[in-house]
C-alpha cells in the first residue's frame, strides 16, 4: 500500500521527503506536498525524514486522516512532480511548533 501525506504538511511544505524518494512520487502546490499512490513503491524512505510527521503508510493511517487518501490521489494527478528539495514555506517553523514537534 502507498504512503500518504497528511495535513500536518499544510503550511510547512518541508521537502526533505522528496530527496529520499527513489521513484519521484511527490507533487506539490503552494501549501503542501502529496504522494501519487500509483507511483509510490511503499519503501518508507520518506517517513522518518519528515520533520512534521506528516507521512504515514496507508495501512497505519489514523482514522482522522482517512480522507487524505483521496486528497493525495486527486491532487497528485493535477500537480507537477517535484524531485528536488524546495525551500520550506515561511510559516514552516511556526507550524512545526504548533504541532508540538
């Protein structure tokens, strides 16, 4: 099963995860990143790298984030692939503090 980016990524868009992905399954907009479930190979390389704990294996996804499966699938097909590290959003550090991380 693929991995899923949750809304913990919202207002952060740390892209450390992108540089560890061997298959370029990440897509981004102005607010966050998404994983294309059709490209993700479930390697888990992105999970420990995320500084806001926004990425889950879909099998371990808490019920509160179940809607993120659909959001990632839909948004990833509308947005360009990102394969290089991007600067975090200006709100990234305050968002990480808000999340208690």
